[in-house]
């Protein structure tokens, strides 16, 4: 579509960004897209995709040059997650989560922590974020995991559910309450937990509706001892860290959603141009043509919004939480609508396995739920409407 081609031409990536986007597109075309169905079907973590990223040093986009990285703009990161998610949403989710786990180390970590952890990420380490508990979903402040200081160590007891990459991550940014500070949300603190730490167990993996190549783990801690040197920020600073993480990760969920939406749009247009019913291609039936026209318009608008939020972050805007919420709602609701309508355009062929749209519809749903449900995002947006 000419409109999308003109949009692409207008985006103004610099030389490094153009190069990394081309490298990622090559990997998605050659490695990720052709194998997405197979990893999904086998419910297997797509290690070859992350080996390909490691070989081009893709985690380096999160790390400043002084620590050996090759950073790109946040807007470019969002585009990379969108491109990866178009090929395989599970891989996009995993990659976005790695970024979300590195950023707080840069923002709140000590020099010693940066020097200790960033080289491991540069070498391809996988990161995870652990907030959610059985009693603390949308109400994350209600978490019960405890961090008890003990000399040079912290002893962790509790558990988390629904942790993306929890079983494969080299590092987990883990949130819990500092026992000396009581039980309110002011006690929430954050530690960096390394894979293999004694007392840290994987309880089980969830059986899900979609994104099967992105494992979702229940994890538990029993007298799990981590060095106090792994505490991120000060005790009680966890809420601040959490909000900063979520503000940056919500736009990346929007990128995942727009990757899924882009894939659904492309498949839908190709099929509508090919399938003949009633003596003409179904795209020539006005009911189908107008449905796709509306969706294409929405997709272009959402992609412009994604770039806008990227620009806000890159220009140093400190509080873009409302825009991040608006973007997450817009992109994820569109992904769900786009994937559902794509199945409709494919008719019965869309409902059975064999065409990608069936998978896309199952993948789209999670983008409305995680990183704060869309109800919670609407609360953030509506609070901004109230005059004081
Ligand atoms: C596949 C998957 C991957 C995930 N990955 C991670 C991860 O890596 N790390 C992590 O920490 N968590 C992760 N999560 C957890 C996810 O972020 C939570 O599921 C989500 O925040 C919602 O919490 P909940 O499931 O407990 O739902 P609840 O909070 O119980 O919400 C249930 C319903 O009530 C609504 N609701 C709740 N509170 C309010 C309110 N105040 N006002 C209006 N409506 C409300 C919600 O919108 C929802 O519709 C993941 C979840 C899934 C399914």
C-alpha cells in the first residue's frame, strides 16, 4: 500500500538505525518467520532466534557506548520489537522483556552493578521481570514476596506467577517487600536475581491460549539468598523503579501488538485479493473492502502514535505515562480487532489451523491484558482528564 510506503520513507532513521533495522529484517525473514509456526506448535523456546540476535549483538541497542553497547533511539527499539513481533509475537515479547529488564539497571544501578551485569546482557543474556503474584495482579502493591536483610545478604521468600521467560532467564528483576519497612507499597524493593541461585525454583509452566514459544513460569523462593550488592536502588524504591519500568515497557507491548496487527493486515489483504467468491475477488465486495479500509486507516494512525511516544522518550520527556497508556490501549485493541477481522476475511479457512491468522488472533489477546490491563490503562488516561 502506497500510504504505508510513504510513511516508511518519512521516518528518518539515522545510518546506525537503518543498519540495525535491516539486520533485524534479514533475521526475521531468514530465521524467525519460517520457523515461528514450528516453535509455536512444539511450545519450545526459539533459541536460534536469540542466537542470531547474539551474533549481531542486538542486546547492545539497550546499552550505552561507555559500557560497550551500540545504542539506538527508543523509537528505533520500538520499531525493532514491531518487526520481530510481526514475524513471531513470542520472540518479540521475549526481546521486549529483555530490554525492560536492562533499562532499570541503567537508570537505578550502581557503577559496580552496571559493570557486572551489562557485559552479560551484551553477550546475549535473557532478562525477565517478576511483579505478579496470585493476590497481586493489577494491584501490584499488594505483593507478598519478602526481602529480609541479613548482613551482606538478602533472604527472599515468596513466589511469583505468570513470569515471561522465568524459566530461561539469566537474570530476573524481582520485586518484593523489605521486611524492615513493613507491608505497605512503600516497602517494595527490587533485586537482580541470577539464574541458578539456591532457593529459587521453577514450579511450572503455564499452558496458554497463544504465544506458546514464550514460556510463562510460576516461580518460588525459599530462603533464597542473594548478595545485598544485587539490590537495585535503595530499600523501598521499588515502586519508583516499577513505574519507570512500566512506562517504558508499555510502549513495547504496543509494538508487539502492532507487529501482530501488521501481520494480520498483510495476510488479510493478500487473501482478499486472491480469494474469488460470487464471481469476483472478495476485496471487490464492498463489505470486505470497507472493513479493510477502516483497519488500514487505524493501523497507520497507531503506528504514527508509536513513533510519537518514541520521540517523547528520546527527547527526554520524563512523564509520558498517559501517552504510554493511550498507545498501549490503542495498539492492543486494534491488534485484537485486526486479527479477529482477518479471521473473518479468511472465512472458515481462518478458523482452522493452516493460515497464520488463527495464531495471530490468539496472540493478540495477551496484549490487552499484560503490562497493566487495558482497564488499568484507561484509569491512568481518565485521571488525566480531572482538573484540580
Ligand atoms: C502470558 C502472560 C505473561 C505475563 N508476563 C508477566 C511478566 O513477565 N511479569 C509479571 O510480573 N507479570 C506478567 N504477567 C501478569 C500480567 O501482567 C497480569 O496478568 C495482569 O497485570 C493482570 O493481573 P491479573 O491477571 O491478576 O488480573 P486482575 O488484576 O485480577 O484483573 C482481573 C480483571 O479485573 C480488572 N480490574 C482489576 N483491577 C481493576 C481496577 N482497579 N479497576 C478496573 N478494573 C480492574 C482487570 O482489568 C481484569 O479485567 C503475564 C501474564 C500473562 C497471561
